[in-house]
C-alpha cells in the first residue's frame, strides 16, 4: 500500500511517531498509534458487553472491537476526536478488524485532528496554483477585484483550499472543495468554447464560488460532520453572504453583474426541492448547474467504483436508489486487447 | 364611494388637481386627471385597431378603450408609469369603462408614481408606531442592537414601512410588508403565551425580518412588479444578507443566536419546494412558518372575499386550485339575528 | 421523581398495591408490581434465547430482560395487556433495565389497563371544565344544540375526555384529545380577534370536533394502538359520521351551516395527500388547518425536547426527516442573564 | 337523427309541444321550443355587443347567437334553467348555430328542467331491474337488510336511479350513476370468479354504493353542476354517512363487516391524492378501485371517441394530459374484412 | 403437508433420490438431500462465528444454522446454487430451522437448479394448452402470423412457459409469466364483452406479450434474480424488441397495427414513473394496464394472505406502504353459516 | 435580411421560381410564391368571417389574413402542406402580415415540402463529415461494425442527417438531430478527458445514437409534427429497436457491451418521469444524460435569446416555468469595453 504524495506533504511526522497509515496495517501485525475515532457503540453479548469501534485516518478506515478494560476510559472517548490505540490487526467476516487492548484520547500536543482526514488525491500545491491562475485569468475588472478582495487577504483562501465539498457522497476530503470547484470551472470553460454568448468570467467566478459556503457547512475535526451553522443556514446562504458582502464593498460594481453572480450561486442546485431558493434563469446558471451535477456524480461514482472493486455491480446505493454497473469495463478492455 | 383615511393622508393634492380617485368616478361623468397605466394592448377589429387599457390608482382599477387618435403617442406610453387621460366614463358588459379621448405620459413634476399604488387599509403612522414599539419591547440586548443598527439610521426603516409584501396575492400594497409582519408578530406572541420555552425575542425579530428581502423583491413605480434582483436572487437571500451583515458588525453577537435568527428567515417558507433552502428545524421556525402562512392566506382571502361580493362561491382561484366559499356567512348572520 | 397530580387522581390504589410508578423505580431496587407489557421479543444468543421486554405505565417506560424460566408462561403474555413482574432494576448501556425473575398476566380484578397509559400533564378536571365552558360559550343556537346532543347524554363526553390524539407523535396520552382540541380552540379564537368576518362559533365547534374520530381511531388497552376501524375507515370519517348524524336529528339545522361544519372536519388535514378528502375552501377551514398543524407540531416538539435533554440537537426525527435544534435556548438564557 | 328510446320514455310531451329535440333540428329550419340554457355571455363587437349562447337538451347541444333585442330580458336568464327560444338554425364555422330572435325563461308549468338533461343510453327500466336483482342476489343477511333499509322505503332508490356519476368526464347523464355502478358490479363479479376468497356480497354492495354520495355531489337542474354540499363535504363522505347510518340502525350488524363495507366506499379512489382518506387495504378494496377506474375511463373514452368521429387522433384531453388514438380501429376492420 | 400436483410432474426424481420436499420435513427428523441455497451470512457470536443460512425448493423455504466445520467449504458455496445438506430439523423462535452438520455444492449431474424454484400452482400442461388456444383463437391474420412466428419455432415458447413474472412480489414462480398473462387475457376478454369497439385480437396479443421481456429480466438458477440485461435494458424494451423484430419480418403487416401492438407493450405500466416510456393512449392500452395491475395485485395479495395465516391483519407491506386486512373473511363465513 | 448559406445550398430554385424567402419579404411589397401553411383558422367578425393564416419556410414565419374569396378553396388547404399565395405584405400590431388575395395548394411538381422546413445553421456537408469521422474514430471493433451496419448501407444515414431533434423546443430543424448529437459527442469526449475509466467508444456511440428514434418520432412535411409511431411507441423504443436489431445481426458482439449500449439509449432521459424506462446505472449513462440535457437546454435558450432580442428578460417560458434573463450580457460587454 502506498501513501499518496499529497498525504505525505501534510503528514503527521511532526509529532514524532511513524507515519504508518491504516492502509499500511497488515494482518497479524501489532499496532500502536494515533487514529481518528469515527464510531463508538456499546453492544451487548450474553456474558456482557463490548465496544464496537471504527477508526480512520487520511488513508482509510478500519473496524475495531474491544472486549473489556474500557470502563474507566469510555466516557472520555469522543467520536470525531483523535485517540491513541494499541492492539492487534485481525479479521472478522473477511474484513480487517483491530482487537483493541488499550485506548485513550490523544492529548492536544500529540496529534492534530486535521491530519486524520482523508485528502484529495491531487497535490494541494497544484490545486492552489490552478485556483490562483483561474483568478488571474479574469478579464472583467469588477469580478477580478471581487475575487481579490475575497481571497487576497485574510484567511479565506486558506480555508477554501482546506475545505471539503461533501461529508460522505463526493469530494469528502481536505481539498475536496477546490478540487471539485476547479473541475466545474473546466467544464464551464469547455461550455464557453461550445456555446456562444456565454459570459466566461461570470461563469468561472460562479464555478469557483458556487460551493463557497461549504466552508461553514462542515465541522472538520478528525471527521467531517455538519456544523450547526451548516444545518441551520445552509451553504447556499453562507456562501452567498460572503460574496454579496464583498460586492457591496466595491465601488461601482454593476448591479446587473452582482445579481447575476449571486444568481449563479443561489440557483446552482438547479431545483427548489434540491435546496436552491430560485431556479436557474440565465444560460450561465444552467451550465453551472449541469457542470456541478456532473462533477459531483463523477466524484461519487469514483468512490463507489473503488468500493465495488472487481464486482460487476455495486451494492445498492441508497442515496440515488439504484445499483451501479461496472461490468462493461472488463468487456471494453477485452475488446481493446483483442 | 369613500376614500379611506390613509389614502387621503398621502394624497395627490400637492400637485394641484382634485384628488378624485377612480372609485369616485361616476357613470356618464367627464373625467380628466392622472392615473397609473396598468395595461396597454392593441386589439384588432375589422375596420382597424383600438387600444385596450387598464388604469389604476390607490383606490382601484378601471378599464379603458381608445378607438383612434393614439398613433403618435402610443409608443411613449409605458406600462407602470403615470399618464394623463381625458374621456367619459361609460360601461361595457356591466363594467365601468373609460372611453378615452386624449392620453399622454405625465411629466415628472405632475405626479409621483408612488401615489398611485394601492395602500394598506391601516394608517401608516399607526403601523410605524407599532413597529417601533415592537423593537422597543426586545429585552435581548444583542437582538435589540441588531434591530437598531438595521433600522436606526439610513433609509431602511422608511423603505420597510413603504414596501409591499406581495405583487398580487396578499398585502400587495404600500405598507403591506409592515402590516403583514406585525400580524405575524402578533400570532407569534400569542404562540409564546401558549407554548413554553419559545424564545419570544428571537421569534419577534424573525417575524419582523422574515420578509425583509421583499424590499428588493419588487419595483414599485405606479404598479408593483418583480425586480431583476427579486427574480434572480430572491427575497430570502436579499433579506438574509442584510441581517447577516448587520450581525457581523456587532461585536459579541452570539454565534448560536446568529444562526438561529438567520434560520428563521431562510426557513420561513416551510418547505424546500416553496423556496426555502432549508426546512424549519427549531420550534420557533415552525411557529413563524405557520404564522406567516396563516396571515398570508387571510390576506389573500380578504382580497378574494371583496372580489366575490355577495356571491356564495368565489371564482376559481388558480393559485390554490379551488373555489372559496363564503355562503355560510349569511347563514351565520341569520342565525345570530334570530 | 414525582408523580404528576393528574396521575394520582386516577391512580391504581384501588387495587390495593402501592402506586410506585416506573419513574420512581431506582437503580438496584427490587420491584414487584403491575405494569403494561409494551414489547415482547425472543432473541437468540449462542447458548439459547432470552426475552427482550418493554414495560410502561402512566409515568414512563423501561426495558426488561428475562434470561430463563419463561417458557411456560410466554404464550400467555400479550402485548398491550397488564402483567405482574418481579425483578431487580439494573442498567444496560446507560439505560435502566429490569432483570425479570417472574412474570405473569394480571387478572382482570387486579388492574385496569387504562391506568397504565400515559396521561396528559393537565388536570383532567380542568380540561373537562374548559371543554364544558367552550360549549357554553356558543351563541349560535344550532351549533349549541348540536354540541349538547352529542355530549349531553350518553357516554361520548366521557370517551372524548379520555381519548388520545395520537399514537406516538403528539398528545399520545389519556386526555390528549381534549388537551389538543382546546389548544386548537384557543388558537382559533385568537384568529377571530385578529381577522374580521370569521364565524367564531363555527370555528370553535370545528376545533373541538375536528379530531372527534380519534375516539374510534385507537384501541387503548395498556398501550395506544390503531383499531381496525381506525385503519379501515379513518378518523376523518368516523368523526364526520357522528357529527352528521347529530345534525340530521336536529330540526331546522341550516343546510349551509351543516355543510360548513362538516367541511371543517373533513378538510382539517389541509391537503389530499395528508388524508383529507377535500381541501380547505373556507377562511375558517384554513384557520383550523394551521391551528391544528401548529399545536400538533408543538406537541411533538415538546416530546422531542424532553427526549433530547441537554443536547443541542435532537436525534434524527424520521417522521419529518430532519434534526431539531434546541441549542439556542442556552444562548438565549445566557443573554437574558447577562 | 334518432331520439333514443330511453329519451322518449321520459319525453317532454306532457307539456303539449312537439318533442323535437336539438339533434333533430335541421339547417335552415325555423324552430320554436324549450331548451336548457347552458351558457350565456355578452361579447363585444365594434358596433356594440351580442349574446353568445349555448342550448342543450337530452339529445345534445347547439350554439346560439342573438344580435339585439335582448336587453330587457337578459337579466332574467339564468344558466341552468329552461328557456323558450325562437329563431332560425344556421351555421357558423361548420357548426350549427341558432340565430335567436326571441328568448325568455320558461314558466314552471311549461317545462321540467330534468327533462333537458342528457340521459344514459340504457333503458332506465332495465337499469332499475338490474339494480333490484343485484340486491336480491345478496345472500349475506346483514348486507341484504342494509340494502333494503337504504333503498326499500323513502326516496333514495328513486334518487339513485336518477343521479349522474359525473359532471363532464364520464357517465354525466341521468341514470349515469346506476349505469356505472352496475358495470362496476359486473367487473367485480367477474373478479370473484377469477380469484378465490373474495367476499362476493361485500364486493357487490361496495360496487353499488361506492358512488352513492354522488346523489348529493351534484345539482341537476337543466345541467349538471357541483352542489355546495358536493364541494364542501365531497361524495366520499356524503355516501359513507348514509351507509354508516343505515348500519347503526340494524341490530347485530357485525362490526368487522361494517368497517369493511365502509372501507370499500372511502378507499375506492385508490390513493390519498385522488381524494380517498384511506388507501385500499383489503383485496376487495383493490378490486373495487380497479373496476371503478376501468369503467370510468371506458365511459370517458366512449365520450371522447364520439367527439373524435373519424379522425385517427382525438383532440388533446386536458384532464389526462394526452391525445387518444382510434386509428387502429380502421386498420382492424380492414384486416377482418380481408 | 402435500406436494402440489404440478410440482410432482416436474419433480427431482430423475436424479435418484427421494423427492422429499422442504414442506415435508418434520420436526426432529434427520434429513439429507439437495436444496437451493438462498442466503448465506456469517454472523458473529462472542465465542466466534456461525453460518446463518436459508434453503429453498419448489415447496417452500427453511432457515438453517451451522455452528462449525464449514471453514473449508464456505468459499465454494454460492447463493443461488444447489447444495447438498445433512442435518436435523429443529426449531428456533417457533420457526423450523435445520441445524446443519454437512454442506457442499451439488455437482452438476446431481441436480438441476431449475427443479428447486417455486412453481405456479397451475399444471404447466394446462397453462401451455390454454396459451396455444389463445393464439389459435386469433382471427386477425397479421397478429396470428406474428404470434406463430414468435412462438412457432425456436425455443421462445419453451422459455415463455418457464419464465417467472416477478422476483418476489407476484407470480414469482416457474410458469408465473404464462399464468399471469393468461389471467390478464381473461380480464381483457371480459372487458371486450362489456365495452364495444375494443379490438379483441389486439388486446389478447397485448395481454400475452406485455411481459414478454420478463424472459430476459431474470436469471433463474435455483432462485430468481435480476439479470444484468434486465436491470440495464428493462423488460419493456427487451420484450418490445422481440415483437418489433417479428413484425418487421412479416410482409404486409399494417403499420398502424404494429404501432398499436407495440404501444400496448410499452405503455402497460400505465405511468411514466412506473417505468413505461409512454402513457396509455388507446382504449385497449387502458384496459391492459388495469388488467395487469389487478392480476399483479391479486397475485401479491394471495402471497400475503398465505403469509398472514389466521391473523386479521398482515404485517406491514413495505412495497405498498400499508397493512392488509383479512379479518372480514371470518365475519363473512360466520354470516353465511348462520 | 440575409439568407444563411446552408439554406441556399438546399434552396427551392430547382422549381424555377425566385428563391425569395419569407425573411426577405419587405413591407409594402407584392409577393407571389410557395410557402408552407402552418396554421389556418376561421375567425368571425360582425360582417362575417375571415381566414387567419400562418406561413413558413426555412427562413422564418409570417402571419396572413384573407378577408374573402376563399370559400371554394379553403377545404383543400391542409396545414403542413405547401401552398401558393399571392398578396401584399402589410403589418398588423407591429408585426408583418400578408394580406392574401389568392391561395391554393401547390402541385406536387411545383414544390417539395422539405424545402420549407427550417434548417440547422450548420452546413449539412460539415455535419455529415463530422458524423462520418466520429464513426471512423471508433477503435472498438464491435461498435464500429455496428455503426457501419446501421449507417453503411440503406438510407438510414440520409434520414439521420435530415432529421430534427425536436418539434419546437430545441434543434427543431432539418439537420437538428445530427447537430445536437455531435454536440453531445463533443461534451462526452471532454468528459472522457476529465474522468478516467470512461469507455470513450461506448460513450461516443451512445451520444450519436441516443436520439436515433427521433427519425420515426416526427413527420416532416412542410412543418415538423409528431408521427403516430412517435406518439404511440416513442423515440426511446424506436431507436433502441434499430440498435438492438443491428447488434443481433453481428456475430460475437459481447453481451455486456450490447446491454451497456442499449442502456445508454434507454436511460438517456435520466429519470423515469421524463420518459426513460430505466434510470442511468453506469458512469457513461450519467455523462450522456447531462450532456444531452446541457445541449438541449442551450439549443432552447439560443432560440429564446433570438426571440427576446434586446430585452433584458424573455417572455414567460411555459415549458420550464420561468423567465430567462439576458440583461447581464450588456453589462458584461460594457465592462469589457471599459
């Protein structure tokens, strides 16, 4: 198993213990180290009770079980935090499972929660560079000024580059937001080549900013979860607010352009019942909606494909109510080889 | 016919012509004066063409027809503007109709478009007073500061008091927004008496601010119509933006309170497919949603009742897909009298 | 733990055993007494099987487990009946749990099932008084005669006062129907103050009678469950039938008033797909629908708030597909205290 | 043109004028007689106004126009009443049209409104006989007693035999209710032959009674229209009430049978959003729902087929959002002939 | 317990072991034989793991458990295949359960998977005969030629007679397709008797062919499951393709007839969101849709009735979101007996 | 006014009359020539009746009126056919209108209906070339053989190149199908560059063939209308049939590839209620669905933009229930110029 380059760049080495990630753990191995606690459940058995656990880090997830000796510590274990575990990697029903012997919360100087989040497979430096170039490429002076005002000072650029675009479904990684947004930019730019009269700069800004509010949408400790603000206000409005405020601070920003840009953000989900308070009413808004849909779906399908492995059909995917078929890929390969 | 007191208070007398409103025009009378142009359509007849018109002012609407002599002026007539008309009040199919002899756009120093809009039946001074008292009554210092920051300086208070809450369906008048909002406040306060643990101040602010974005939603010239910003961004987001910005300017405003207040605004339509990007998730948000629904519907039904007159059943109401019954009122009166 | 006054008033003392309710049971205590059997499930464990149980009474619910010794009695245990249990109160996964040693069905002279149902927190005498006053307050002679005919003789008044308004979601208690209905009355009366031209007497009757059919909807033994009539005919029709029959027995009852009152009952769910065969078509019907919605939701949210305790967010509420937020209450309290 | 036998049986001859129905009027003919007034509209033309009319009787409909001379009478003409007209049959846009010279309301001793309604193509005596035989055929003594109690005395049998099953869509004729119900009986009886364990008597009663409430649903003067009771209460509940009341008057009527029969009535629309307050939950209820759907649709399609004439495709049918194809019938005939 | 005649006719005797089906297994009996493996799950218990199994054959299903000794064979056991088992029939929670001692996959010469599928209760010879007679009865020469071309040569007739019409919900048996289709034919023929102008031959062909694509829809080994083609293409299109191809091979087949027949097939689900790409637009298409709905539902309800046994109410039926009531059957029987 | 190059290439000159298209007709000009008859309606006026007409050709549409002299010919005029007209171009309500003096059906040797259809703005030769290159580019031998079999001989290629992709909404032109399909190919190819593991050849074939059935969907005389086959069978199934049949004729075509390709075709509408009998279940199917949606919408928006002209907002677009905004384009231009 290999650790992706991006992961190493932000690795946990600063804390002085070997960066052996979960994907590197092997059957039968004794392990000891820091991981994120993703689940914790007490489960009864006739003779008593045991802990059912799930651990994670940037490289993946693994189940755990602890049969006894946890009574004194269990109330201090918090899902979403980093814990230190000691145990042996075994297996249960064909899945790897750590039989935990010792567990305790990590001290704040032992580990940074954010180091345990999954990360975008793309090098963060590359994503940042591409993001900056996108802004550079704008020729509309108003839009360019707005983007510089948003990201040029303060910490928003840093937050943007670190944010996830989803909790579970797609681009649910550190860097997922910028990775997803740049993909959407790329699709929108291609649409500008194909269809005349699209406002390229407007569309590029809409693509970069459509999910801006995801920064507030999630709490990212050692796992991604919805924040209170994310649930109560929603990413459409937290993002729209940042953009609208930046615009009001710029003298001479044309009103039509302001309305149009905000429209792209607030309508990007495409339909009221998907959570957009208004539906797309501009050609650019339709393009952005389809580009967002396509890249989100492709992100989710990549994740499903990985989970499906060599099988022809995925397991049932509840969120979209269907199975996904990958069996033709083999047929395709065979055909190309012949 | 009587002109309501409120209308007189803001009347058109300053412009030096008799404040005879449309409701006062009588059959057979020669009239000359300023009215809002609400509709303009060319309609063919075998020998040629005529203009089909609709005029309005704060007191009501009347149809018009012009058979000839309009060719040179017609291109300068704009729906939504004020026009000066001369003609005779006749009738057509049991409806009053002005046979127009002369028509021209009003000069800007002859009439103010806003004087021709329908007005809330409640005295604007009374609405303003009640609105101010509502803010005075807040005991939560954060919310009170926020309200003062929003309405204490600048022109937002004035705009709020003049805005409409709807284009056609309910409270579609100058003053409609504050009239509707104060009704919602009243319903919410009653809910606070009935149900424990509701945050009264939060709810009152939510009630006053839920439709704040209607200020941008409409263009009010001589008739109410959607603005470009209203269509593209929507009143949920234009209102939420104002509130969110005011909050960020207040030091020490509690984050939970900010999220909760914004939640009331963005969830007040109650369901995604009614245009709220998030659904109600707090007891106060449910209360606000039902209070808003009830007062909107009552406003619309009052309008329908007026239009229905003495008939038992209204005409078919497209927006809600049904007829409305008023026939029991007579039965009720009879019973009480007996 | 305290037993609410209302519970005591109808307590189980007549049967000669101490009225120690489930909420009074304490950790480690040996208990013996009568409770309602709410669930019974056989659950396998490697060495065999055990009984998983849930008990309830008017004060609450508790889990139970029985590891052996039940084989001869288990077939005579019926969910919904009263049982006599003996055991020790322990805990399992932080929840109280009775380890049962002996269990048997109660004899009919030992306990009345209805004594084990949860009860409205409001004193039943107070509810009855308020209900009677409501009827007294009617000035429409037809409606008053109808109410007297329905409730003046026979056992309907008693049934009405004892009925629940829900199985699980809201007002699922003895007395829940009248408690809920009186709340709806109160909301409707407030609407009559706010909006002119509403027929107050009609609306009050509609509010009191809208859920009348809940009397048939449920079987209330020691737990509330749907009856066969409730499922097959539904409470809209069982209630409408009682009212329609009472009306036909009254000479001179105006037809419009009859249609209007029945309309309030049959349309009170507000939409076809919520189970009303017709939608609201009268101002009073809209008011009743919103009042019913509001009080039902507030009842459900009170229950959810209790279950949520001190947490900011409730667990996921399946029936309405969302989490509920209570975290602002603390913020509100803090603000008021400061 | 031929008058169907059934029409003649109930003809207008008793009033002393020749029973020449609208279908018998011929181009160029002078006519004078009684017809139902189905529509009345004033319509402007440059020189003034004219009346646009529609007349009907049991045999069909015809347009009318009246250019002048109606001013004194027009306010006394009521849609749905019988009028006496004199004029000449001409044509307009390939459709027959009466050019009216004189028109006045009919006196009550000149014509009975019900004689002008369209009538079921089946002989009413035959329908009555089949209906009675259906009741005779019941072997369940409870159901038989209930049917006899409903129809054996009083005027319900007469009303049932005269009622329509629809206003426009299907079986919108005098006798339409019993014609439709007997068709549904026939389909249900066939289902009883095909599927074991269906309760034939229960199903036959459900089929006969499912639309019983249509008696109150419509006002049948000279045209069928919704009644106030029909709109406010709905035919599900007016029908269920009659049946439920009859049942309560029968001693020893089994409760399960009562619930089951009422279930068939209240669930017969099949889905909540089609207006049934509960969905089918018994095999018999599913059968009844499909039988009702099939016969309603076949009734509507027969009407559409007549209107379509020889064309391959019907006009667009708004209620079901599609065109209907009849072009294969010719292909079928050709094939059979060859 | 009795083996139905149909099952015996196609029994497993050819393989030389006693045709003792699962329904004949008795409590306490040692059994050894071939069954279909329907489920296989590893389930943890504190001391380790056990296999949870389900076996089936044409007569029914039974649970199984295997506590140890399966490690070497478990990876070769495939759900849907035939296995040989040895064990003792016991019970667990009132349900029969085989405690398995030995299990292994069957060799291909030991058993045919198709012998283990449930079978239509109707004699296959009878179904085949009725199917052939249906085709014989066609008088439209084009349709007759098409049916003969489809089924006269090749293996389609055999496949059709063996196919299932469902996986779980209705007619999920060998022979289920033809059983269901012939029922639909019968309902359609009755409709032709009741309603004039229906094209009987077209409708009979539509009824026989509407589910033709179910042949590709399922993989039938020892259990019915969706095939890849069934999921990706769907039975509407696999069936339509066969019919359309047969038609193109017939010279002189009328185009309208071809369109009409294909229309019956592609529209038979009745609504787009049920999976038909076009909605019914011919009277025959409506008839077929209702006939299909009715027979499918009756098939499903028969299955539910069997599972419900003597209880009044079925368990909750997820697919249609309701409980089913059978309690009136007893009431009906009692009434008839009295 | 300019005639587009493509239009000239296929012009009507072969018939020996001047190729002056409708867009070239000028105010006050006497015209005589052949046009398609798009609408024909008799409309009453007080003195009688007139014909209201609409004419069209490849360049556009124009209204017409004929006041008299049409009685003898009117029954021979068929909407969708070519007619010869003589008259004068005038105007009515700011719209051009031909005052027709003479009209008659064109003889079949005078004009070809297809010459009067609107045409794709792209040169047909270019479209054909690009289409051929697309097929050339396939490296999967099976898919290439299938495409060659479909289009290599016979007239399908010619039909494909001439077909429209819509009646009114988008690409409703001769050549519209291939223009739209090639756009979808381009979008899909870009997706293949962005997302790994997509089967490019499969996707290209899916893009070219997804709307193949549009060939049968429409009747293209002088105007595009739905064919009987198009309505009854639908383009999903007429297209799928052609592809499925071609596949069965190819030996060794892999089954998985066949299912996958057909899946792309039948699922391309994306949802059941948009008319696809199965939903997308492969990554390629999602890509195709979004690409199709995007290009269709862009096609429709281009049409709406043309109709909107210089206005900021389009008229209300019924099909998608909203207005479309183009006002930002001017703002964008201004910004770029400054």
